[in-house]
């Protein structure tokens, strides 16, 4: 059974709070959308995807495999790591499937500007859109919070990288929540708090996940959870970050951001190894 240092746990929970605050940043950006450069967001989202894909496949999957192989042997450990990886993808894909496309902020919408889709809609429709967007984001943020927390507990520097990547990923989600609520209520305060609360599902997910699993934490549990986290991160990158990045900017801007994120993550892992 794993023993967790209190300072490490507090640090990990702090990182999940930081990651969740990205929705609040997105909310603030939506209020000043005329000054916002969508190409910068596209590059940032691409960068976030690059960080998450690289760290999931090069670092997290490998750590999961090492844990399971050490406990169960090479062949069985590798097989179960692979199964857990795709199980993580399946979990987040099922969550996406359950949430209706129109109310799912991860589905492609027309973002000609940060607030353009919301100008002509009626107030009740906008409030419903904003509420369900907040709910959808909160549901998605539960496994993301656990991913950030698990990485930080395993390796603090890895947790920081993932927290930054997920915080960037949460910025357009904050726009998806705050813009319709603002146009429905004309209250920036309400719009901001709705978007911020949806992001704070990250630390809630980490808290619940940790306390549900902590009694059974050993090399096998750690391996399964870490492999599933790697799958979740890859899915988020391919299904959410990259499509949104290309939606806000040009294809090459997004891909350049991906490559830059991979390079920065690779250099940091080499330097810290």
C-alpha cells in the first residue's frame, strides 16, 4: 500500500485547483473578445495537446507499464497496461456520448468570434445552453482532475506540466459557459462564477477519486489508474484540443503548437531525469 506525504497531497490538490481556474480565465477573455487574438489561443491549445500527448505516451504509459509488470510479470503487465489505456479512452468517450452534442462544449461549434453564436438567441435558450455547458464541463473535469492529481503525486514536475496543459485546455470551455450566460443575464459576475465553478470540478474529481482509491493503492492500482489517465489525456488532445485549436486558427498554427509542446515537454523530461 502506498504512503502519501501530506505536503505532496496538498501540492497535488493545489495543481488541480490551478488547472480548473482556466475556465475563469476563459470567462474573462470572453468579455474582452474584441482584443483577443484567436491564433494565439489556437497555438496555445496546440501546445497543450502536444504536452499531453507526449507525456501520456512517453512518460505516463511507461510508468503504468513498469508498475504492472513489476507486480504481474512482463507479458501480463504489458497486456493490462494496454487494456487500461484504452479503457481510459472509452470512459471519456462514453461521457462525451452521453452529453447531447448541442450542449456539449467539446463538440465543434461556429466560433467566428468568442461571443458571436450567442448574440441573437433568446434569454431562456441562452441560460439553458450556459447551464448545460457548465454541467458538461464539470462532468468532463472529474477525470481530468484525477489525471492531474495522479501525475503530481507520482512526480511533481510532471504534475505541473499537465496542470498547465489542462488549464490552457479549460480556457475555451470558460468561454462556452460564460458567453451565453452573460448574454442571457447581462451579468458578468454570474457568467464568471458559473464558468469558474464548472472548472473547480477538477479538484473535486481529484478529491473523490483519491479517497475512493486510496485504501487499495498499490502497484497494480497505480498502474491501472495511470494507464487509464494516459488514455484520457490522449483522447482529450485528439478529440477536443486539436479540433478546437484548428477551429480558432489555421491548421499549421495548431500543428506548430503541438510540435512546440512536445519539444518543450521532451526537454524538460530529459533535464529532470
